[in-house]
C-alpha cells in the first residue's frame, strides 16, 4: 500500500487494486486500471446471489479462496476441457481463447477473472460485444 498511489481510486476499487498488486508485484498498475461505476459493488452482489466465477486459467481459479465466497459459488476454468484443443484448431485461435466458448451458457451475470492469457481477454471482449 505504501508504494502504490491509490489516491485516485474509490475505496472499494483500491482494495481490488491492492490484491492485483500483490498478485503481480507491479505497484504501478494503478495508472492502467479502468473500472465502471459500481463495479465492485455489482461484483459483490453477483457473488452474494450465487454467480459463478469464470477464470481463464487454473492459476487464477486456484487463487480464489473458496471459503470466503458468500454463496458457495462455482469457480470454473474450462481450459483443460478435452474439447478445447479441437475447438481452438477449428477456430484458428489459442486454447485460452477457445476455452471461453464453453462459458457461453454461464456468462450472464457471472464474475470473470482473467489472469495471464491476453487472447482470453480479447475473446471475452468480442463475446461481450457480440451479445
């Protein structure tokens, strides 16, 4: 906290930023953060209502402290699903991006955590834009 300038962030967003900094060790990431109004409150409400947490990679899913989840939420990572390699080849993309296709029936109202797969983030943004 002492090394990061959190002054420009709302209190709830600064809590998320501190956890992100802890995860990656980049105290300067604060300047790159973008967030929607009420993003943290909306995520908390979604979790309280039982929304799943969709993770791009197993490392992210493993980092979710399940005992702190308010509604025994499902934590889902589809990257290791046996259908993903073939789907990636068919789509002409990475396995990380293709794995998100398996989220389609769970995305509405879900909380999404993208860790280290930029192609997953790009595919997520495309899927959101597609509706």
